[in-house]
C-alpha cells in the first residue's frame, strides 16, 4: 500500500512540469500569482467531468456575503447567491501577470447599481472621499481578502456616521436622515416633522431656528428633551407686565402676536368694550391705540379726530358737523369717500354729464401736502380746463364761454350747429353743408399766413384782449382774414378768371368762384354769362359742350385743364372747310358766315340771285344737288364742287322733248 501511494506521488511529480503547459490555459494574474502550480488548480477549480466549475466565492467571502444579503453591485447584475459560475464572465484569468483581472472605470460608474444612490451634495463627492480604509467597518475587514484596502470599494456602511461626525453624540438615534437631508445639513424643516413631537409647531413658530428653542443645557450641549413649553412665558416675556391675568393664548395666536383673536370662547372680545372694532379697525395693532401696552388707560373715541389727524386741515370746520370724518368716510376704508355725485349736488357746483365721472383728484388738486376742496374759482370752464382754441374766442360776444358751443356731456361733438353758422360771415350752403368741420377748421400750419387773422384779433371788429395771445399754431383755426373760395380750394383755372373773381358782393366781399359756380354742384356753371364774353353763344352753339370748344392742351385730359382765354372766335377756327376751299377768300380762309349761321347749318343762307344764274321760277324748288353734281377728290375725300356749273338749258335738259326746237 505504501509502495502504491509513493509511486503515485512520484508520477504526479514527474508529470507536473509537462502538465502545466498542457493543462493550464496560461499564467495567472498578479493577485492570484501565489496559486500557480498544477497541484493548486483545485483551489479555484472543482475537479469534475463536463463543464468547468469555479469556487470564487469560497475565497471572496465579502462578495458571497453581499449576494446572500441581496445587496451590492454584484447582486445588481443578477448573480445567484452561492454560485461562482458567472464570475469568469467579467474576471478573466490565465492571461498573464500584468493582465487587469478587474476593470473598473470610476468616472463613468453609475453608483445607483450599488443600491446606494448618491443624492444632493453626495453626487459631486470623489470616490476616494468615502472609499477609504478607515471608513470600512471591522466586520467587513475580516471578510475582505485584499491586502491593500485602498484598492477596494466595498465595506463602507451606508449610515451617515460612517463618514460624518455625529454632533448629537447619539442622543437622537443613529438615523440622521430623520431630521436632515442630502442637500442642506442645517435645513431640518423639510425632513424633521415637529408635529410628531409633544409640541407641534404652528404659525410664526414654524420658521424659528432650532437653536432658538433648543438652547444648551448644563453640559453645554443643545437640549432636545426637558425643555418647558406649557406656557408662552416659558420662552416669551410678558409685554403687558401683568396687566392681564389670562394666558397669552387668550388674546393672541401663533400666526402673529399682533393678530388678536376675537369671537372665540374665552378669548378677548373687543365688541364687549365701549368701542367695538369694525372695518379697518379690526386690523389695527393694539399698541397703535393702547400706547406702551397700557390697556387700563381710558381712551377718547367719540370723534374720529380723537385718534386721527384732520387730513383736510380744517377745510370743513365750518360745516354743521364741524368736519366730522364720518360724514364722508367710514371704518371700512378712508377711500373711496362716501361723498358721491348725489352729495355733490348740494354744493355750489353740482356734477353733471362727464363731470360726474371725473375722479375727485381731477379737480381737487394738491397744494403742498393738502388737497384743496374749497375751490376759489369754478364758475367758468377755463377755471379748470385749458383753452383748446388758444384765445380765438376770448373777445365778445363769446368771452371764452365754452358752453355756447359745448356741453358737459362731452367736448365733442360741438353744439355749434349749421343754424348758428348762418350767423357768421360764412353761411354754409350747398355742398358745404355736408363738409366736416375739421375739413375747413384745420391747424394754422395747413394755411398760408395771409389767410389767417392774428390770434389777438381773431374776432373781427372787436376789441383786442388785454393780453395779446401768443398765436395759434397747433389748434384748429376758426377765424380767417380771407373767406373766399381759394382760401380753402385751389384755383383750378390758374388765375384765368381772376378779374371776374375779384368782383364784390353786396357785403363787400369778393365773389370768387361763385362768379361761375355754385356751392351745390361745382359742374353747374349756369352763373357764367357767355354773352359777356367776346363770343356770345347763339343757336346750335348753346347745345355744344364746353370741352368741344375749350379743348385741354392734351387730348384726353379734363376740361379743368383748358385755357379758356384761348378759345377760337371764328367758324373756321373750330369747323373744318367741307367745301375743299372752293369758297376761300383772303389768306385761304373760307368765311362760313357768308352762307351759314349758328342757328342751323342747313339750309344755307346763300343768295343765288347774286350769282349769274337766277333761280326764279321753277328753278327755285330744285335741289342744289340736281344741278351741282361735280364731285372731286380733295385730301382723300369726295367733295361737291359748285363751280363750274352748266348755265344753258340744254346742258341740263338736252334730252327732254319739251326743250327741243320745233322745225
């Protein structure tokens, strides 16, 4: 038996050197270097047929413990507890001494995989700030096989005190997160629920810092137990110095010291005093009336001015109520005043129209610190309003009496009617009746200065105001020196009828355009008397359109562009010579009037008896064309020529038997 065992050892020893190269896949990594050798394979590998098995967790007990506890990085990969088969998928060995058996990139590592999420200020902390040997617990140290603990990332407890000092030295338990959070250590209000203690925080107590109440005890450390809180004066000084026997909670609440409770059972009820608090008085601080917290001192309260200053500085002292505030104001608020439009009707200036909608401050302006309510002037509009017309109506008969044209219902539209306009120097007629006021009454800049009157002389034949006005430039003009048509309208005839337009009316004003036109219709020129011209219209000329004689310089333009002074006076200057110049006389002109007149072109006035062929007898009923038949071409047209014409009977009647000589 001994011989067999010795022989087996010898054989294994002889085969060791050659078996290494044949059985081992390659040299082990440096952390496993001490496990080299064929005889030590069973340290990591389990000898069995078929698929290779590993015994990693038998050595790496710290990983095995985490898998068994269902926590840690390796558990997040889904590795089953107690199994080493999956280890080789990430930790490959037999690749040489310098092969990194563990590959771990800290910059891209997601700490969430460990089961401990880095929140708040933990998120920016470097790995080595927490993963240090001194932070590894003693129990974990016994499990970790790695000799250099600076290279491991496991073994750090997840409790705050593993890294941070417990300033409370265990007095508040091991869980810091009960009161603190990962973002702000000193802000415990978001985490710690004081309502679960014996003294829930309410009202103004909520924002108070912890150290204000949790003051140091005899040992110099902050107290969290044994602090008195049964009465308010355990923490607060009595500001009333014992004036009230009740506790503070009888009148006050934690939502604010100055907010005194009312209407609650056993609380202070001011309505039971001689002066119940109403309206805005309910929100007044007690100390505002009860100076220095002296609630036993009697206070006057019969009049508002017992407490309040007269904001109007005696302006209403002459009233029957001696200016008592309650006549216009109440405890619900100083503004708005109760003095309304109806009350204003009893004053010397009742409010009507748009005045009723004006805010008080629109008329009652401040003077220094005080608003003036007793106005010295209010009988004239200009006492309050700016003169929109810049003194144009300052003189008689207007004397700046705005109400003659306007009402309190609105500045626009004006009450100055067409009927009133008839009383002016320019009554509105015809088309002027439909013109908007603003179309004529424009700012001064729209008119030549020759048209306007100076502001100080705006109203004709009336005295100059005591102080000359500076002139009106930005406002509409209502007084004109020139009220002729051309003051507003451009002369379309460019002065052709200037002499006619300068003719005066009965009132001495120029007649202007109305010499020919009327305000009802510009195209109605029936006032123009053509008989007074060099060419009186007679006969058919009366029915001729003006533009047929008064032709514009360019064909197709309007009559208004014509030069009326250049109209032709002779027939041949308008009418074409239809006779082909056969009757032309001096300078080649055919005098149409020798045979025709304006009444009718046909029949002609031609006297045949003055010719060499008298038409007496039967000839006088013969048509001209029966004798005058000679047609000649003239300028491309066939024209009837009257010369030469046959004179002998036979020339016209040669074939007629009645004119043949008897043999």
